[in-house]
C-alpha cells in the first residue's frame, strides 16, 4: 500500500462519509477551488499541520485521513510548492471514502 496522508477537520470527513466522496483540498479550500487535494507523507505531516493550523484552536477536531493510493481513481502527482522544494503528493480528483483505510486523531496521542 502506498500511504498518503491528508489532515482535515472531523466535520469535513463526517460529511464525506455521508456522501461517499471527500472533496476538500486544504484548510478553507475545496477540490473545485484548488484543482487537487493536498497530501503529505508521514514525515511531512508535522510541518504541514503547523503551517496550516499552528496554534489555532478554533478549527474543531482534526483528523488524519490515511489514504491507500492504489484505491484511488484520480491521478497522484508529487510536486514541489516552490522550485527545488520538497515534493508533496497531490490527488487530482475526489477521494472515494473506500480509499481511506484509517482515520487518526491529530495531534497523535503520545
């Protein structure tokens, strides 16, 4: 399994469970607005969480969607946010809920 991670708000994931498809790109942006869904590797996740949410506590409960890339129908591309920067996985389409093989609390329990 190729694991992709996506940090999101619990309420957005709950909405996806009801509809069968997750379509949020990143904090405050939808797939339709951004063109892809931002993901990360496990190693990249802490920095992504800090960048997107920092110390903000007004976002509700956060969860990490563990996505099996082999279950996706949309293409995945690894791209840098800036030239020469680290590559992040981007999903160019909706994520069917059956591609999500785990939902973890964030921050992770120590």
